[in-house]
């Protein structure tokens, strides 16, 4: 039995959740921008930086006039225990 937590609800499934591939999109009015948070599973041995680079190349092909900030290292998780990349 697996539970998936959302701000609005908790969903209970009879089996196991094998991957979280959800996407959240927040539209901002000032500046006129969007924050998109997507989740995916990396393969064993993959590096976060190379995954980000691949994803950004795909987005550049799909989104006309894509604008984003340069990649920066940040800390995430409980007590900032994990290294992440912010774009």
C-alpha cells in the first residue's frame, strides 16, 4: 500500500508507486514567468548535472524563446542535506 501526499489530499493505492513523474507549474505575474518543477527517475550512474543539461537541450528545442537563469548549486532537503541544482 502506498500513499501519495498532495497539499489537497492523500491518495491511497493498492500497489506500490514505482515512480513519481508529476509536474507542478506556478505562473508568476511579476515577472511574467513560470516555475516548473518536474520529477523523474535517474538511471544508476547518472549525474544530476548531465541530466539537467540533457533536459535543457530538449526544452530549448521545444520552447520558442526559452529564457532561464544559469545553473547554480544549491542545498535542498532536510537541513539542506542534499546538493541540488537551481535553474
